[in-house]
C-alpha cells in the first residue's frame, strides 16, 4: 500500500498528491512516469512524475480529473492509500548542456515539465519557461518554475493572466526577436505539442515532446500505448514517453486517445463521478 | 494381450451455446467414480514412457495406481513431489504431445486413445484444493537468499522448489497480480483465476515472499539484487507482442492479443463497469494467427458479444500450432476459420476507426525452416471484408527490459537470454528459464525450465562459500 502524505488542490479539476513510494523515489528522474491502481477493481493509469524526494521516499503527481479513475483519485484524502504504485517507468529525459532551452508547458502538462526545467537548469542551461493555460485559474507551479528558470513567460487563452494567446505564440515571438534556441521541450495537450512541433520544425529547432497515451501494463507488454514516430511503431511506455516532436504522428495519437471515450462516460455515470 | 477400453472417459463440459454467454470454465472435470474407472485403463508399464514425456517428470503410473485404489491423498503427494502447479498443468498442458503422446495404451490400435493423464491430474489437484492443501515439510534453512524475477510458471516453479530445498526466496513481480501469463494471458474459461491464486497461495505457504509493483530493470536493477541475494533466477517471459507490420495497424479497433487478453483477464474488463478497465468489441472480430493465444482471443470475443469471430491464418488447417482441444472447442463455439488468407492492410473510416481489412489468398509452397509448408501469396486474389475489431495473435518475443539492463549478459538472436540446459547464463549466479530463454513456448516447458534451474541454483549455492 502506498500512503498519500500530502494533497493540494491546484485548481478546480487539478490536484497534487505526494505519495510514499521509497523504491520508486530512489530511482525516479525527470521525464519518467508511474502506473497506479487505486483499489482491487481499479484500472491501471499512468501519471507523469511531477517531483520526487529521495530522502523522504516520496513521489509527487499532479493530475487533472478527466475520467473515472482520476475523479476517484481526487476524492482520496491524506492518510488514504493506493493499492498499487509501480515505477519509475519509461526513459528519462536526456538532460545535458544544450545552451538555451525553451521549456513549454500547457495546462496539466506544466506538472511533468517542472523537474525537467529544474534539471536542465542544474545542467547549466539558460532556461526559458513558457507556461500556458486556458485561464488564470488553471495555471500552476508558476513560482516553483520561476525559481529554476532564467526567464518565465505566462500566457492564457483568455488573457486573464500574462499574454493573451497560446504557448506557441510566445515561442514564435521569441524566435522573431532573434533568440537563439538550441532545443525546445513541449508538454501538454496533444494539440499544443503538435502546434509547437510544427512551429519549431520550420526553424529546424530540435523539439522533445512527452506523450501520455492510454496504457495498461506500462512495461512494454500490451502495446496499447503505441505511437507512430517517424513511420515506425513505438511503445510510449518503454521507448518513450519522450520522443522527437518532429517525428510524432499526432493525429494518430489523438485518435488512439479517444478509443474508450464512450466507456469512460459509462464508468463515470455508474459511479456518479 | 490385456483387455483395455480403447476410449477415454469423457469429461462433461458446458454446452457450447450456453458457454459462449459466460466466462465460466468449460470442462467440469471427472467425478470420483469416473476418475477411478479411467485410472484402471492404465497398464502400469514398468518403463513409464509417460513420465519420460513429462517435462517435470511426474511419476505418472504411480499416481494413477493410487487413483485406481481410491487413495487420492497419496496420488496428490506423488504429483506434488514434482509439480508445484498441478491444477494449472491439468488444464493447460499439451498432454497429447507429452505424457499422453507416449502412452502405451495409445499403441494398442490405430484408434485407441491414451489414458486421460491430464484429466486425472486435474481431478487430483481439484480434489486436494477442495479438501485443503497439505504443506510439505521444508528442509532445514540454508541461510541462502535467492531472488526470482517474474511470477509466471517458470518463476513460481523455481521459487517453490528452492523454498522446499530450504532457501529463502523472494519473487519480484512487475504487475499487481501473480501468475504472469496464467493471470493476464489465459482466459478465465480455460483457467479460472481462483485456481491460479490458490496455486500461488501454496507457493507462498512454502515460505516464498512475493513483492508486487517491482519492475526489475527500472525500480531495481539485477546488479543491485546481486548485492543482496546469493543467486537470481530470471523468468520474465515473452511479453513483447509481434505485429503484422501492415498499414492501418494503429487504427482504433486493432489490439495486440496481449492488450486484449490483459484487459479482459487480469483487469476483468468482462465485468466492466463493475471493474474500471474497459474493452471494446465490435460485431465482427478477426483474430490473426492460429496458436493457443489466437484461440483464446477468438473465444473471448464471442463471450464479449461478437456476432462473428474469425480466425484468419495464412497457412492451412493442418499447420495450426494450437492444441487440438482448443481448436475443437473454438469450432464447437462457432469460431469461423479462414485458412490460406493473409491481411494486407487495415482500413479505417473518416474518424480512424477500423471498418474493414484487405486480404490476399495464399497457397502452400515448399517446406520452410519450421518444416511447415511456406505460404505464398496468390497474385490478384485480394479481397476486402468488413471487420470491426482485429486481434493480432501472431506471437510474442522475449521481454527486452532485463536483457537490455544487465551488463554483460549474453543475449541470443531473438532477444532471448542465452542459457545452458540447466538455466545457467554466462554470468555466475544468474540463471534464467521459460520463455525469456527459449522464446514463446508452453506453460509446462517453462515449469520444466524453472525446475531444472532450481536444481542448478541449489548446486551453485552449495558450492558457493
């Protein structure tokens, strides 16, 4: 059993949980994810690691309540426990000294971006972070990311905070201003990663995206999470979750992420979630 | 000449029309009287060819003699002396190629059937389980610690045997449940999960500890385990699905057999929404491949409500690798077999949901390296067929996670861990067995490998100071 030690409400539908999982914490690094199961009848869901503390033996996850399991997870309290918590899974982010790095995060994608920003900064990069959300209420981790970034840009779709517009608009402006960018990280909704990757492709700036498709085992066994990368089938769980953003077939990913939408609705109705 | 009935006693089964509407086990098993009658068919050969055919060397004539005398407890003891998972073996072993294939009764005439050794093993295992399993006396503790990676048939067997020898054994399992393929792969109607759980309980009662959610290679490495344990057994199976590698394979509606079966079996998607994991099944389902896993997929699809369930196979009926019993059950249940047919591409609708597939007809040419006649596409024989769900069951490769993360471990051509016949790898203290060493094979061969490795590990630990 894996105890919930801390819980924070980040916004109406986004919650943070710090979970006791010493073995996972010992090995976790930026870019990786975990798979959890709440109870005996629960499904296995992947969540990206938002932070880890090796000394405390904890893993922090931040999740948006979108389906039955995440909604149920959101109702758990400090002191409650999860039945299963396996990881760290997937390949770590390739942290090295690139020069100037843009880290762009959209919505709940800001959470997994945080440790990547921190580690890129520690590696000696000049880190420009761009955080975007639909509105001010959905923005998160501004302070934390600001502390480990050289520059921070905020944008919202409705202009309630920072610049009005998308992450890609801010990035475009940076490029137009003549900023020399060596590599870009983009984590967020599939459409956001697609738009950022299309933009950087024009300027030939290497771009890493972190994908979060539907998974079951998370160990390379089922292939449910397969994505097309450069025309080749890859498993996000073992080959990813980070891939070259210029090679990912985003339309196929969006299609595969809708596979169980009807069932998801049914599951929510059944529990009144 | 001894007079002996030439046919096996029938094992009662659920009616095919009824059983395709539920996930309950298909055969009911023998009752006491039938088991005793069947046991009397055994000729009690001195040479015991059946035992030679058994990968775990059960003294078959001996336990059958006990059944014939009504001494069921003694029969159980004899089986358990060699097999840690008899209720599993009595259900999923390919007896026809092993013990029963060697049976002398079979040689009496062209039509004679062997003694139903598999059914008798199942009878005894079920008898013992219902009565309450007896735990054998353990050997004195040796003080040696062994880590077993993976709790499938190879790992469970190896762990059980090592525990009986007095070693302290810890199993590391990546998933949340024990059993490996017994849990995620083989369907409930062929191997009830309650039975897997009770076999696992037996292994635990032998003193084996099981740690779940530990993905060795990620959560902890083999090198780290080497620091804490005196020896390691790797039994991580063949979990990597193979694909057809044709256009459209990533459309919504195409599953690997592993994903489909894991959702249904381990995650219990057939009880959705009581259980949270969903599975989506269309009206027309096509399973590609003709092994046991393919039969499991096609039969599961029917139970989930498919109106038509096809097996699509590029060779002909005689080359099908599945067990005769599985093919027979699938046919009884209405699975439609399309032979000499190969898919060319999957076609989706405007939303990217699978709607049909294009196929090509095949003919058989000269035998290939497998000894089976090679299928060759026939020109201009392409045709399309409407399908809603495609299940790809053309085999699995060894799971690459551990081979990739152990420094210096010798890996074979197919990504398998190379071992000698006793499960020794090139690194002293690291042993491997089952599908991870051989590539995808059967439950009983994995158990046999686990058993041999346990002996080799025991020997290694005795020599190690």
